[in-house]
C-alpha cells in the first residue's frame, strides 16, 4: 500500500452524511422496481447477479452501523487517502459475504428498509471523530463516510450498466466526494506536478513526476467527466478504450495514466 504523500482535502461532514443517505435512498428506490428477471441479470462484477450486487450495496452501508455498535478502537490506523489502496486484500471475503447475504435475504425491500433505518439512527448522534474498527483499519467516521460515497456511486453505476433503462440518479454531493477522493488517490499514487488531471466540475489534481508546471497552459493535460474517471479508477474501463472512444482527452508526453490505473478494484 503506497503511503499517502498528499494530505486529504477536507469534506463537510454534514454534507457527506446527507449524501450517503441520499444515494442509498436512490438505490433503494430503484431496487424496489426490479423484477425477478432483472434481478437475475448478470453484472460486470464477475459472476455476481443484479440481486447479489443489490445486496452488496446494503452491506457496504451496514458496515457504518455495525462498526458504530462496536467499541471504538484506541487510535486511527487508516488515513482517508490510504483507503482506496487497502481494499484489494478484502475482495475475496467480500464476495463470499455478498453471496451469503443475498441468499439469506429473499426480500430485498425489507433488507434495504432495515439497513436505512439503522444507518439513520446510528448517524443521528455519532460525532465525525468517532473511530470505527473497520476491516481495512481503524478510521474516523467522517472519513469512512467519504469512502461510502465511493461504494455507493461505483455500484450505482454497476447497477445502471447491468439493467437497461434503470437510470438510478446520482446525488451530486456523493458524486463529487467520490470523484475527489479517487482523484486525490491518483495524486498520492503518482506524486508530482508535471500533469494536470481535470475532472470538471469536481476536481483538478497535479500528478506524475517531471517538470512542474507553474503558469500558463500545462504541457500535459488529462480531462474527462466524473463517471468516466470513476470507471477508470476502479477498473471498469480501460485507459486505452476511454481515450479511443474520446471519453478522455489526453495531451502531452506525460499524459498517459495507464501505468497508474486502476487505483482500486
């Protein structure tokens, strides 16, 4: 796990909490409309069905409530910028837990209702400084909620890709937080100032070793939209494909980000 070379930007805790609840609500409303045939559709996540993906979304959010029920750890172990690089080791365990959860909960509506109620209740009076003993390491609640926007936005996109016409909406604040965290993770993984990565309207970061740009038009520029960036950062889209399809604009000899992607899977 590479060290975080750059301090994470600050996030408004109240807005992050609202964003997590709003995006979970968006997914809950969409899952309620799914037919048995749609729930059985394949997804781009290996052999997961839509039902298993939908169940996984509740699991990703329930970790907040479950860890708030536990005793707080004595000290933080994980910085926010460390989190994207700490998730790979948990992949196989997460897949097993997801299949078990989906198999044990035939009624997804009830599962979503319980999860939303618990989350709302646990967040009502929990301070952002409260430490959570997550499986990736002890982390402050305020920071962990930012990571939940990544889980929710990424899997919203997975659901939309799997079910034609589903079109689950994205809460603006959730999309912004997800985009910014993954952009900052790129700057941490490829520190430097030779390349400017623009993801309007949410993020601009400097990265990649080389001559630092100080004024005027940067010699190396990458620009894309938030969802394309998120797909690149999480391995849903290959860099070469995004460039070929004109979903990414890349100019300059240091504008190839393929060696640094994906940041997480």
